[in-house]
C-alpha cells in the first residue's frame, strides 16, 4: 500500500466526494427525464381512452395511471427520492396459453 501525505489524502477525499456528487446529479437528471417520458405516455393513454369512449372503467384506470406518473415526476423534479417499484412477475405467455408447465403444481397445506 502506498503511503499518502495528509494534503494528498485530503485532496483525494475531496475529489471522490465531488465525483460521487456529479454521478448522483446525472442519475437524478436521468430519473426526472424518465419520469417525464412516463408522464407524457400516460397523458397520451388517458387522452386515447377519453377519445375512444372505452368506458368509465378504462378512463378511470388511465386517469389513475396518469395521476401516479405526475406525482412521481413532481417528486423527482423537486428533489425527492425515487419510490421503490414493486416487481411483479407475470407468468410466461407460453404457460398461460397452454396451461402446461414443467413445474409440478404447488400443493396447499391442509
């Protein structure tokens, strides 16, 4: 290990802090841009649902999605932390279409 004098060590720590801050700023900007795109996409879907006359349920679902996207975008734009996204695994299309899978069905306890 290389021995560093105090001035060099302080300069290296300062550089590392500034580098981390710059990386965090870029990541925050990317999150805001991604949220803005999601908001715009949700707005387009809401407009499409309203124009198509798909029914109140479809419009309500699109409206809820739009409102959630706007809230996320505003939170990130104002410097808030991103919310944890729930990871939902959907069954593969092959398994749902055929009803067969390689795995044995899970048994429920009695």
